[in-house]
């Protein structure tokens, strides 16, 4: 049984992003999955900076699990690397990270 997921939040729709974040938080706090990685990618990175509820989900996930990552390429384009990092989110290039997680057997869940 696969008990590892990588949750990629990439939507610009706040309600869809919140659904994915709720799943990520509950997967960790309720023990649904052994390993959960959370990655913000693309338009969702703007939501991360502007939506209080999304910030709250990130705080909950970090308290329960730890690492949250956002795409450095997108953050550099949008000139908000420091702002994202100030939330305690790691800012890294995520293309190869996502690919490596899939190769390691993580199931990608994309919102």
C-alpha cells in the first residue's frame, strides 16, 4: 500500500486550494498517510501571500509535519521570494523535487 503523497497546490482558485490544504493537514494530523509533502506551485503562490485561511492551513501543516515548499522560479518571476520565505516556507526549485518524489513512490495530488 502506498502511504506517501505529495500535495501540489497550484490553483488560483482559493476554495480549491483550501480543499487541498485541508486534505494535507488532515492526512498528517489524522494519520491517514505516513509521509506528506506540501508544495505550492504557480498561481497558488499568490494566494499563499494574500489569503489568511491559506496561511492558517500552512501554519497547521507546519506545526504537525514541518516542511512546506514553494517554487523558487515562480517566486523569482513574481519578485516575492523574501515574502514567501518570511512565512516559514522553503523557496526551492520544485520541478525535479516533484519528479524525484514520484520516482520514490509518492502519489501526486494536484489542486
